[in-house]
């Protein structure tokens, strides 16, 4: 009966996707909008029953098609994923609110993601993230209790305890698959009505994007590919990392007109500390539009043993790393343009567990990362256009990423060669009529080898000389 129920729910979900259904991708720092929560001020009452009866229920149905075409002679992949979930949040009772959500996903027609490429013995990289990264054979029982929290609201701030969504520079939702990365712990934040927003807390549990289970902070590190140690041997920190958890805090200040200043610090006990400083300018012009500019600095240093006393099982093998970047552009209501730069110095690999989030760099492009690298020069041009008065948006980006040689193990954890990348992104949200509520996205990605070195095929598949198509439909209610 349980299986029959799931089949009926799946059929209903697909029908809704055809008739109705916004891309999951969000910029870092935005309030998580996975559920498209309605902005409603809850009236506090002295009745728990009233709080439950006047709570808000959010629904989310999602369909994702992904196809990766690799270089000739290497395996290609495709995947169809469909799923749905429900979130319930009570009204306020003496400042308290309870929230709970869950989501299920079905593999409704995909390549066999459990079989590695026969020529290179490399596993699937992208499509598996739509399902269960830890079990490629799992096609039907892909569900997760996502949020389960108790929130206390007071004056201009709140404290949330339990499983929840965060979208910070270091721990964030990640670029879209079926479901985002979630965390468990305690989180404090002000509502940002003043010129300064303060947030921070302690994190003890993480459920990464593309996973079903919840893990300790240490247990979450290495669920994705763990790459190579600095001496070229296979990294063996998965399951061998030791930490009591994460303490993270951030301050955003807008006291200076047209300028936003950010400070973030992530402390992972016994492994590493990461600090970010960022300044973003948005200067309106008298002729219309605005000049936008930004500068960013991130410094990482090892804490304690770096995760393990054994060098072969240690996550943080170098003492420190540093990266800095900048952005300059112009935008108005229709256009957004920018030139972006990022430099990871020779000081050491920029390390941040991929299970926790995506790169916070100005040069970040969906479907690739520069985490795990040192001595990188990255250059990205971005152009976006929104048709005025409509919900139609387009974006295109070109990036050149100059990376160290693939056999330079101290500077190249994942054996990634220098590359060119082009992204084309088209989105449309239906606002009225029969298709009201449907959000659509078409994303095309092309990556090509930009290096002069001879690159083995195992370092080409799913990395360069490839193209990828993504179609995403969402229905939120």
C-alpha cells in the first residue's frame, strides 16, 4: 500500500509539472526561498491550538532533467528526477513557532548511475546529485525529513533550534539539484531592519545536497569525491575526520550609503578556520542605472591536527590558504553586466568541504568549482537581461580559469585542468492564468580544455570537453 501511495503521488506530481511548477539556484546571502514562503506576519496568541490552526502550509513539486555529453569515446549520462514535499509552520505562540518539512524524490528514468565509465573507471559526477550520492542504486526510497525546528521571535531577532536552511558564504544551499544542503543546530539572527544584521550559531549536523541521511559535521566530510592528498596519494579523510562541530558568525553592515560590508567567520574545531571580508558598492547614476563593484578576501588556516594526527587521513594538510577577488559592472532594471576576477594564491589549497556549499567567489559559475585548488587565476564576464514588465530573464557568462598542472598535487586536489566555461540560462515564471505558479529554467553549460598539458581521459570525463543540458520545473503552493 505504501508503494501504491507513492506511485499515485508521483503521477499527480508529474501532471502538475506539466500544467504548472522556479529554479532552486539562489545567490549567497539571500534568504532561503526553497519553499517560496509567504511573507505573513503571524499574530501572537495565547492559544497553542490557535497557533496550529492558523499556521501556513507550503507545497513544492519539482522536476529536473539533466543530460551530460562527454568527449567522444567516454560515457554520456542523463537523468529524470521528480519529487515533492510539504512544509508546515505554525503561527506564533508567545513568540514561539514550530516548523517541519519533508521531501521525496523518484528516479523516473535515468542512465545506470552505479556503473563507472568502462574506459576511465570514473563514476558519474553530476546526475547522481539529483538522487542519493551514497547509493546510486537507490531509485525509489529517496526521502528526507528536512526541517524540524523550534523558533523563538523577540523584538528584532530570532533564535532557531533544530534542522533548518542556511545560505551563508561557507555553508549554503548550493547550486541546484533536487534538494539543498541543510544543517542542524542553533542559529541566531537579527531581522536586518536596522543598518546592521548579525547572525551566527553552532552547527552539529549536516545533510548535504544529494544525500538522504543526516551526518555529524565530521561524517559529512568526504561523501562527495575526496580527491588526492598533497603527495598525490588518495585522500582518506572520509570517516576518519575528528571535530566537535562548527561555530559560525556573520555581520552585514549598511551604515555607509550605497555600500554593504560583510564579515563572516567559520570555525571548525580541530580542522580549520575560515574568515571572509567583503565590500559591495551599488552607486546610482544620474543618467540611470548604477555602477556595481565589489572586493573580497578569504583567509583559511589550520586548527589543531587539521582533522587527524595521521597525515594520510587529515583533511587540512597545509597550514593556510588565501584567496581574493573583485567585481566591476553596470546594471539597470533590464540589464546586468559585470567583469569578475578571483585569485587563489600559491600559499595553499583553498579548502571548504563541497558537501557544505558552493564557492562564494564572484567568478563562480554553476556546474564547476575552484575549491581544492591553489595558484588560480579566474576571469568571468557576465551579462543578464530581463524583459521589462515580464518575468522572463536570460543570462550568459563566459569564464577562463587558469589552473595549476593536474600533477601539481599540492595545488590541485581533484586533477582539474585549466578550462573555458560558457553558461546560458533562460528563466520564466508564470504569474497569471492557467499556468500561474509555474517556474521554469533552461540551463546550458559548455566546458573545454584550456591547458597545454597532455590530459588523461580520466581527467577529462565530466570535467572538460563536455556539454550539459538542464531543464527544471517547479510548482510552489
